[in-house]
C-alpha cells in the first residue's frame, strides 16, 4: 500500500509538468489563435499569405518533428532555450495554427447580416468584432475547441522524448525499474481524469453560450 | 372683385404651383443623382435619380432583380455606388472625390450621416446573443454615448410603441418572426433616425404575421417619419405611400403618386407588372 502511495506521489509530480505545459500553452494559444484568425481574415495581403504559410507548415508536419526542431536544431544556430521553454514554444506554435483555423471558421459562420446591422447602427469595426461577432464566434467554436483541447492534453506526452519528467515519462521509468505495469494504468487514469474535467468544463460552457437560439 | 373669382383651371394651376412651392420649402432628406452601379461588369443601377422630402413615404416597387435592394443598400453604404451623388439632409454622403473617383465620406462624418438613417432588413438581423433590451441599448450607449438611464427610457418607449415591452428580456430566437421584425424597427428607432429604410420587411414572414409589422410601419408613417420602403405589398404601397417608384432592369420606369401609378399607369411594363400582382 505504502509502495502504491509512493508511486502515485511520484506520478503526481510528473502530472505537474504535464499540466504546466498544458495550461500555459492553452492560455497563450487563445489570444494568439484569435489574432492569427483575424489576420487570416484581414485584407492585408502580405499578412494573410504569411499566416497561410505558417498554418500550412504547422498543420502539415508532425508535432513531434516540430518539438525536435525547437529542441535540437535551434541550439545549433545558437538559440538555446531552457527545456520547458522549448517545449512551450513548440506546442504554442503548433496549437496556435489549429486554433486559428477553428476561430476563422467560427468567425466566418457569423452571418453577413450581423455586420450590416452593426454598420447601420454606427458601430466601429472593433466594436462590431468585440460586441457582435466574437460573442457569436465563441458559441460556434466551443465543440471543435473542446476536441483540440483534449488533444493538447494527450499531446503533452510527446515531451517524453525531450527527457522532461512528465506524467508519461515518470510512469515509464517506474515500469522499467520495477517490472510492474501498474504505473501505466495509473497514468491512464490520470489522463482520463484530466480529459473528463475538460469535457465537463466545455459542456458547461456550451450550455452557457448556447442559451440563446440562433 | 372680378379677379377674386377664379376659373377651375386657374385654380388648379395655382394649387399646383403652391404645391411645387411647398415641395421646395420642404427639406430634401435624400437626394440621389445619376446613380450607377455594376456587379462584375453587369450594370444593376443605370442612372437612377430620386428625391425624398421630409415626411415622404416612398414605395419602391419592381420585379425581382430590378435593383431595388441595391439602390437602398447603396444609399446607406452597404454597397458602394460607381458613379453619381448621394446627399442626406443636405450633406454630401457620396460624390466625386479629389482623385476623380466617387467615394463615400468616411469616419466620423459617415457615422454622423448614418445616424440619420435606420434600416430594417428582410432577415431582421437582430443580434441573437443579446436580449431584446440589449439589442436596443447597444448602439445608443456605445455609439452615441447616451447615459444609460436615458437610453433605457428610450428603449422602453420604443418597445411600447411596437407593443413588445413584456418581451424585453427574451432572446430574439424566442420570438416569432413578426415580433423580431418589430424589435428590429424599435432598435432602429432608438437611434432617433430621420429616415427609415425598409427592404422587404415582411417577405420573410408567414402571411399571418405580416399585418403586425405593416401596422407598425403605418403608424410610423402617420407620425410623419420619412420612409423608403422596398415592398411587394401593393395595398400597403397604395394606402401608406405618397410616392411610388417603379423599377425594372436598373432603371426607373415610372414614378408618381399612388393614384396616378395604380389607377393610370402610363408604361406598358408598369401595366404588365400591376396585372401580374392582381
Ligand atoms: N452582391 C452581388 N453580387 C453580384 N450580383 C448582385 C449582388 N447583389 C445583387 N446582384 C444582382 O444585381 C441585380 C439586382 O439585385 P437586387 O437584389 O438589387 O434586386 P431586387 O430588385 O432587390 O430583387 P428582389 O425583389 O428579388 O429582392 C440582380 O441581378 C442580382 O443578381
Ligand atoms: Mg431585394
């Protein structure tokens, strides 16, 4: 029993690293993704094209490769980041691209008539976005956002290859040391708890933002 | 003594002259001159001219695709004209610019001119994530910066006017189409416009719900609101409008008073159109 307790405590420490990557990435990705989406929708051609290229690269290559690039390739050109910063950079760059596409679709789903009504009432562009379009976008993006957020939790396990002691790596270390499969089961339970909490949270948000009919 | 007795003809001429004089005195609310507009090389408005005076109710009629919506939308810069002049309450809204093109005034000047106009859309275009009351309060508070209590008083008065004060805390999606359209009218009125534009305000409604919206519009006309109404409701045009404009293929085919237009149409196209609407 004591042994199990000790194992769980070790794994909770690993979970802390996992959660840190998840929470920081998630918080950064929300505004960055929104700005990238607005940039994609803007009429500034250069910005538009640059973001298109960025999103294409980020979504078209494996996150694992991007992680390795930031971690191993950047130091070769003299950019040496602390481990955690390297991981956060790779995750943020990657997930910003996905969230940008989700936000873009969410904004485009807001009918043209909403902009026209705002124009007639004299709302500025910023007011139109902030008070009319984005609140309706939030409702549109919650379901796909929920999926991507759960993917992010699971993708944090990729930092395993960067020799950071996240939940999965701690589990594997114990398994190798003790020839006992229990840590994998415990890790699975931990991941399930995290994704269950997120699923519940997103359901609450969907209920809140879905209170009005379209 | 003899000069005081006028013949009928002289009297009529005199009355017409007086009318014309009155027209001159009345404020031109909307002036559109030589309006041209194409979509991808296809002309949709070909040299449209119109003037609307204070208190006028102009009904714009015409077959589908004749350019009625485009005309109304150009007037409030939801679309841009290619050529011509638009004046609103004596101020230039669109006209020749410094670089030889035609453009609308921008920024604060545009917001100020738009403030004279309220628009009611076929699809209502209420903000679905806001309650009825929030829909009415948004622009007065955040565009006109009217104190909240004052804006609230106006919103309540306008809701009462359209008969929906008990629905103030509902979302648009909880209302019938007719109720939504009346909220849309109230929302426009909360900005105290001088001119109301309507683009087929009842076309998206079930037939049994058009009456309540038309009644609200009729009430506005009775209160001397200046109105431009694109509509297929012939009885409304006949009874409420004081001017009819009939468009086809981007030109004004015929215009006049409802009596002239409905009782004595001059153009073959007008006659055919009226026949088809019987
Ligand atoms: N955004 C647009 N792009 C291209 N063509 C357009 C656009 N809007 C309107 N048109 C075309 O312009 C012409 C006039 O359209 P408009 O909507 O002004 O007609 P309307 O008189 O309002 O017709 P309806 O009674 O069907 O509403 C039509 O041929 C239409 O196809
Ligand atoms: Mg139309």
